[in-house]
C-alpha cells in the first residue's frame, strides 16, 4: 500500500512538473477517422485566410470558399482585433511555423511586438444534451458524440508537426496602440514548413481616428469567476505561495485585459459544495477559541485581493457565500483541536449568531484596508426567502454592506441588491435598469448550462461569445457574468469535458496563460459594447438622432429568441460593419 501511495505521489509530481515546464504538449487522439474521399482533390499543402467564426475540423480540408491571400480588419486605436489563417495538407508537415511582420502605414508602424501569433490547438468536447435544450446534469461521455474541437490559442508552441490529411489554424491578434495614428497599415504573414515557404499572406488593419479606453476604464461590468485553487492543483504548488501567484499572473492578466471588474473570493469552505473539479476553500480562517470567542484571519483573503488589484481588477470584491449550496459551515474548534460544522439555515438563531460575529469583524477589517466600499456579500441562485433572511443578518452586522445576487428576478430584492444579475431568459423592466443605474447599482445578466445558445461551451459557435456583450448593449444592461474563468477540469489542455456540465462550461482560459477562441471573441464583444456606448453618448450630445437609430436597429438583432433566424455570426458581423463606419 505504501509503495502504491509513493508511486502515485511520484506520478502526480511528474505530471505537475510537465505541466509547469512544457511549452509544447501533445493533443488527445482524434476519435474521428479521416475520410480519404474528402482529401482526394488536395494535392499539396494549402494556406488561406479563414474566418474567426469557424472552428476548423482537424480531420477535414478547411471549409473555405476559395483561397484568400489577403485579409482586411478595422480597428479603433486601443482595440484588439483578430484574424485566423488555416493550413490543410495531404502530406506531413514536420515543422510548421508562421511569422508576422510589422504593419506599416507610410512612416507609421504597428510593431510586431503588438501582434501575438498562436496555433489553434484541439481539445476534446461533447455536445448539448440529446434534447438540445441545454447542457445541465450528470454527463457520461459514452452518451455523447465526443470529438476534437479547435479552441486553445497556443502562443507558446512555436512550431508544430502536422500529420498528413489534417488541418491546422493559426490565430493572429493585433492590439492597436492607443497612440497609433489613423491609417491603413499593411504587413505580411509568412507560413513555412521548415525552410520551405508555403505561402505569404497579406494582413491589413484600417485604424480609425477613434480611441478605445484602456481595459481598466471600460464601463462594461465583466464578471468571470476565478478559481485560484484549480491553478494550485494543476501545477502542484502551495496555494497562495509566491510560486502560485507567479503562475496565476499570466492567467489573470487575460481576465484584466478583457476588462474584468470583479474579484471572486470565498469566505467559507466549499460555497458551491464542490461542484467543480477543484473545490473552493475558505480564504478566511474561522477559529473558535477554547473560551468560546471567535478569531478570524484574513491573510489569504488579503493576499489574493491585493494580487488581483495589482493585475488591474479593482472595481469589486465578491465574497461567497452566506447561503452556500449546502448549508453547512466549517470552522476550526480549538477546544477539540478539530474541524467542526454548523448546520444552520437563514432565519435560524444559530445562523444569525454565527454570521453576525464574522461580518462585524469582516467589516472592520475591510474598512481598515479601504475595501469596504467595493466589497459585496455575494450569493448565487438562492431562493428569495433565504435572501430576505440573509439580508436581515447582513444589515444587523453593518447596514452599509453591499450585496450581490446572480439568480432569479425578484422585484422585492431590487432595492437591497447593489449588483443584480439574472438569467438571459428573464428581463429587467427598462425603468428598473434606469433607476438602478442612477442609484449607482449594477444590473447584468448571465448564461450557464441551461442555455443551449448563446453560450461559451467549447462546441459553441465562436461568434456566440462575442454576441453576449452585444446583447448587454441591446438590453441596456451594464455587463455580463459567467460563472467560471478557470475552474479547470482534470486535464484542461486535452479534455474540456466534465461530469456535471457541458464541455468548456467550467473555464474560458487554459494553463500557462493560453487564451481561447471563446475568450478572444468575448473580449471583442466587450470592446464592441464600449464602442456602442461611446458613439451613442457622442451622438446624443450632438443631437444626431439618426445615427442613434441606426445603432439601435443593429442592436435589435441581438435577441436570444431570434438566434435561429439571425445566427450570432450574422448579427455580429453586420453590427460591426455599421459601428465601424463612424470616424
């Protein structure tokens, strides 16, 4: 038994070491066999610009209508835009690379240092439940059609071996400097197999004479829940050690660069009862001393919040949860030198005593740190009765605590909730949104496993991720929430499937700071929201009602009930075209 235990520890250590040190990784085998008939007409390696709306299948020739050697993008100063190239080959390519040049416009330059290139890597995915109505509940992989899907954006692997009869995408991300001058910038992307040039592609970016603020100044309220414990497990490091924070920095920067506003904290043990592969532990130490008094230690909480603020996420701290999914609260009991649990629910005296003591201490600590005004006691998907009882306890502890809820719409809670997020299927009354905004309150929506579309599963059409922020603009909401930025599955680079939720439901980014098609498209949507906001404010000041009407007509496409009629890619591309006309 001891030998087996030691072997297990060794194998886990090796796996973690590889996870930390390997810039290259081997994808999972493709369960879909190559159909030779599809490749019979392909006589040599082909290279073309593709579409960021498409996840190209690994085992098929790229579905492009004619070879495209040039692509043209439009951007504001400060905006990040993307393009995708695709290679498909009937023969093995042993050393595929692609390299982008500087982009020039007369004497002006967008440096290649502002351009990131990535291979589009493949990860295992599944599909919607067989009824096609959602993706919630226990999932046995044998019940689903599981395939490889393009999603990982791997900027760390510099070259790839591409097997015969397969396709490979390449992703180009251009972040236009804010100080760039307006103009038409052109450059090239050289695609090679070793020393052999396969193709030279032309890349053009039309930079408008408009400027997007830096992500930290975007108005869009983006709330993607972070899971530091998943990172610690994946790399085999001590949670909240210096090494842990170093590993998290490139990951959380992806969130900050997308305009992330909210820091996810856990102030009790397992607020979601371990519904993720890596459970959330408490960032606050709860200690009941031998004399019956309480001691709370906020060291981990402080380190995590300070780290996220250093990355650029500073607007809000959300603290989960006074109403966890299992109403059992862990603490360390000094008298017995063991962990114990209080089983109590909102409305009970024991619950009230337990939480008022902690919240009074917590409020004092937050005020000393200067964080009280941005901290929210946060709950998700809890019944109204529980929320009302919980609010009583919070107000007794400190009447000025802010509170947030992601859940069902209840008019009775509107005045109490500073941050209120409801499902896409529900709607806030227009006058309610207006009143809450005037009162400085945040009003958003979320999607989860319930919605078949729009969504951000690894099998979702890429444009749906961008569509989400356009929908916020259409509904006059402040932003969007998705429950998991990085609640990784066991091996996130290889297999995005999870036992309880559809593939990709639990994370949007990958280890070592790798982004995804979904994350990049979501970020582009947030940028579009900002552009709509800026333009409408400008036109309102000028009294240009006609321009506002054009934008509002475009936004009408972003109705989830019309997705069958107007697919996400159609809506996004048409709306972009309208928005980008304005100089």
